[in-house]
C-alpha cells in the first residue's frame, strides 16, 4: 500500500467518477455561480464484531488526502518527490464504504461492500439503515446512507481487502481505542462521516459491549464517578 512512485498531476479528462461544472443562479436578485463536482451517492457501514467486541475499519491510500499534504509550490513540479512526500501521508482510516454505481438497492450495495472490503457475509436483515446525510457540501453534496451491522468471527467468509485494483487493509479497534481516536487533537486521518459514525456508535451502542459496564453502573449507583476504559 505504501509503495508509491511516479506521482504527477494532470488536467482532468472526461471521468466516470467526477464531473466538474458551474452552477449558475439568481438569489435575492443577485446573479451568482458556484463551481461544483457531480459525484456518485454512497453508502457507509459501521461493522462491529461482537465476538471480539472490536470495530472493523478499512485503511487505504486516499489520493485526495495525499494531494492536500503537498505544498502549493511542489504541486507545480512535473513529478512529486515521494521521499519528501511518502505514501503514509495519504493513508486514511474509515468505515467500510462504497459508491452507488450499480442499479441495486442501498442495502444490497452495503452488503456487497461489507463482503468485498471487510470479508464478512452479512444477511440483508442484519444491515440497519440509520440515517443519511450530505457529504462535501462546499463542492459536491452527494447523499451518503449510513448503516450499522453486527458481525461474528463465523461470518468472516472471505479475506476482504477490496476488489480489482483496490488495496484495503482491514483494521480492528476496541471501544477504548475508538474513544481515544475521537478525542485526539488531530489531524485525524479520517473523514467527518467516519467520526460521526464513531460518535453515533459510542452514544447508542458502546455501553452494551463495554466489559466493565455492569461494574460501572454499580459504582455509579453508589454515587461514584467511574471512567470506563
Ligand atoms: N481509476 C479510478 N479513478 C478514480 O478517480 C476513481 N474514483 C473511484 N474509483 C474506483 O471506484 C471505486 C471506489 O471505491 P468505493 O466504491 O469503495 O467508494 P469509496 O472510495 O470507499 O468512497 C465512499 O466512501 C468515502 C468514505 O466514506 C466517501 O467519502 C465517498 O463519498 C464514498 O463514495 C474503487 O473501485 C475505485 O477504484 C476510481 N478509480
Ligand atoms: Mg470503499
């Protein structure tokens, strides 16, 4: 994943993934325009392994993150110096996610992504649609539908890691590690949608998986403040 070379930047030809265009409008009598990107809607899935009480993340190289680590001056050179800018700068930790580029329901797309990226076979009934929201509202605003699913070690039927030329590493984190992640001063190498998913999980689900939870409640009832780790 970190073997990166021959990096250079070029103008965008016709792309099946992003379509740049100018959106023109009149608002309150004033003519305006906004430069936008059309991109696919997507799904994102929290995958929580209840056998070992760990959250399943995907780690992958994100060119957009890498590019934003390059100084404006160095972006102008014909090739990017990868000893100055190693691949590690662009590696992100995210929820399992995928674009909706097939004529299938969001549930089916989510099911496929969990299998392809994380290696777990999840029944459709195990995928709980939580909400949907807009990503990248400055330039794109596409809809991302967010799911929660619980998996067991027995449901891990494949390796995961992505399809075709995708290079994805599956990473597991415990609840205390998730708490540490969301409390980090940053920069956290994750999109806000992932951080929202983590906060949603900590707020709605984490308590039932915390090993020390019963002890915590008992101590709280005695009027003690207990920080669960
Ligand atoms: N060659 C090439 N050029 C591209 O520009 C290019 N762009 C994409 N691709 C190919 O499309 C597929 C994209 O992978 P996924 O379907 O798994 O979608 P994600 O990249 O995970 O993105 C999701 O999750 C993100 C995190 O929540 C959100 O930010 C996004 O909005 C959300 O869509 C891969 O097969 C990749 O290979 C390109 N292939
Ligand atoms: Mg993906």
